[in-house]
C-alpha cells in the first residue's frame, strides 16, 4: 500500500511540475558582413535578460532557446559596429543580421 501511495504521489508531482513549464522557442540566424555578405565566425551574441552569451559557429550561425518574452538582442565583433535590437519571442524566430564595419 505504501508503494502505491508513493507511485501516485510521484505521478501527481510530475504532472503538476510539467504544467508550470513555460514553452521555449528557438531564436536562430546567420551573421554576415554587410558589404561582402560573408559569414562572420565568432560573433558574440548576448541576451542580458536571459543571461545568455554565445558565439556564432564556423558558418556564422547561432541558435538559442528562450521562453516567450521581450529581449535585448546584442551583437559585438572586433572591427564592426555593435548591434542592438529589442525582439519579442512568441514562436520560433529566424533573425539574420548583416553587420557593418
């Protein structure tokens, strides 16, 4: 009887905790040079509200997972002007940026 109670309790807790889980969406894109259209490797991407810092891969691509909300999307790269924009995430979003030197 005690094991049945534990199993039911565990299932209830598991069901309750997944009901509170906030859906997450993917923000992804490619960062390129505005003049040459070449991809930029190692661009720093920051989203301060989510405490996210990452860099683009060898193809200039990035991908982060975020809950629904409004965020500051910041890019920085040596020799280029910093880029900053407010974005609202409510679905999977593709955000490509061409950075200027």
